[in-house]
C-alpha cells in the first residue's frame, strides 16, 4: 500500500513485472478468487488521489484513471459532450460495480468485451502512461495490440485519459447487446459518432466491441461512409466493410454468426438515425 | 476458511508495513473495529468469519448477484470484490446496521409486510440496495427501482413483490 503515486511508481520500477497495480478490484478479485492471476504481489493504487478527478479545459476533458463509472455518469460536461461514455458507464454491471470499477481498470484489464473502450475510441481518447522516468501521452487507438496485450511497460501506470472536446453538433449512437439489460457482458457493443453536412456524412467514427481480440476502431467502414449520403447502397457497402474489419468468434456468450449479423444490424440502425 | 484460497497467490515477497498479515481499522455499523487480515482477503469473509456478521451473504462470489452488498463510505459495493486492505479506514454498514435501536428501517418493514423476502439469501443485499436507492431518489419510479436493484438477483420472488415493497416503503 504505497503512500503516494511516487512510491507506487518506484515500487513498479524496482521489480518490473512483479507488482500488479490493483484499483477497484471488480475484475481482478474475480480472477484472484478463481486462482487465475499469475501475479503474487499487488500494489494497491485505490487510495492514490493523484489518479482521481475530472479536469475540464477549453480543449479537453481529462479523467483520472481511478474515475469510477459512477463518477462518469454524474459529470455534466461528460453527459453533454460525451454521452456514450456516460451510457457505457451506466450499462457496466450494477450500481455496486459502478461505484468501484474504474475507467483506467476497464482499459488495462483489456477485455475485448469491455463497455467503455468503444466510446473512448470513437471520442479519439488519448491516454497518459507514467513511470519514474516521466510521462507520455499516446492515442488510445492502437494501445491494445492483441488479446490482453498492450503497449504498456511493466514499470508504467495508466494515469489519465483525455478526450478532445470536438463532439459538438455530432450524433452519438451507443448500443450494447447482451443477454440481459443489466449486469450482462456484451455479445456485441457498438459506438458510432457522425456529423452530416448538406446531406452527406462529413465526419464518422465507429468502434465495435466483442467482435475481435481487441475492440476495433473500424477505419475502413468509416472511409466507406465518409462523403456519402446514408442511402441503401452506402449502408450495404458499409456493412460489407465492417464484416471485413471484425473477426467474431463462437464463445460462451454468443456465436460468430450472430455477432456478425448483430454488428451489421447495429451499423444499419446507426446509419438510419442520421438525417441526411 | 475461504481466504485460505488466497494463500498461494499472496505468499512470496509481499511487502506491507506489517508483513504477511496487516492490521486494519475501520468502522462497522458505527463501531470502531480492528482486525488482523490477509491484505487480499475478501471483505465479505472478514465480515462473516472474523466479525461474525453473517447477515452479509455470499451468492456468486464474482460480483454478479449482489447478495454480499454492503455500504462503504456511503456507496454500495460487492464485498466479495473488495480486498480487506482497501477497507482500512472505511466506514462500513452491513445489513446488521440498518435497523436503529431495534427499530426496523421502513424498507425492512415493507419487505416483511409485502412479501419482499422469500428464501432470504438475496434479502440483505436487496434491502441495502433499496435503502441506497431511496437515499438518492426518495420517490423512484419503476424504471429507477429496476435500475437501482439491477445488481441484485433474486431467484424466488420474481421481483414484483420486491419492487412493491420498495414503493410501499417510501409511501409510508
């Protein structure tokens, strides 16, 4: 239990890979209890106030990694400008989980079925990784390199998440499809943002979860849509692009075929909500 | 005995100021308590087995069912997912702390009067979640009640009696 952020970073540096940061515990305690955690040593970062708080500047909203889902939902600027993040937070587990689960934890736990990353990807989030050597900001898109692998060094800690305030006037569409409305882990999770200009899609960003080893920012699909009207032909072409960008599998929660169909249905539904 | 499961995962070079075990101090139902614990022991087990507060139940043990709900520093949590080390310094309320001076909370009385409890395993968590809901939203509508209790599973009542009990509690 480090007394400060500096102590925690020094500990991570002193024995790289030995210590696993432990925040709200909503994912790690389940694995620990099941005997499925490789680590033996945990550094408790839950009490580090340096990793809390939501700061708003004229250009960005910056969230501490320990921001809980409850904190996210309660923030008025996030509600106004980043509603999909608030919706994702409200659909992650029940209230008891939302009071304890953190945005940073949702990122570094690296589940392809996590609820907040599709929204974060669509909002062009950047993340700050810190160590005793300093701090670096990187785009969140590309951070996850494969199933549960990511671009973070053993002595680094995810400290903050930054969202550019460029969503005004955009349409936001977030939908999580699971077995049950509350508590269920998603079968498919879709986040989309778009701006329409003179009947054409000017800006569009799409990310889909639970359909690949990582949550996918669907750049090819976005390119297919940009500059076009939302007609049947465009929708069909976009669905074809989407099916090439995702690689769903059969698992305990769903099947590859169902996920592919639902992902395309959600894309079609998203496009149908845009007024062109 | 449950926390013995953790032994393999926390042996080795665990560096805490007091070594393998640690002393935690917290307030439980208004009373200051001090307990020697494994840092990664579940708060649920500490409450039940060391403090003998067995009103808090274990259902799934993985944060799905809400049977182990307690209140930490004013917010409901799943005590099966909270390591004891993180409860140090906290103010905790369990189901044993909901009635005051032997007088049941309106939610507890409503659960009795309107059939909100059957087998009883989900009931402590359900009541704590309902009390938390009414604290935040004094007169919740049906959707707010469903959302407030979404993290608590019941396999007896079919929920309708529980929702009715919550409504009756705030109508009192």
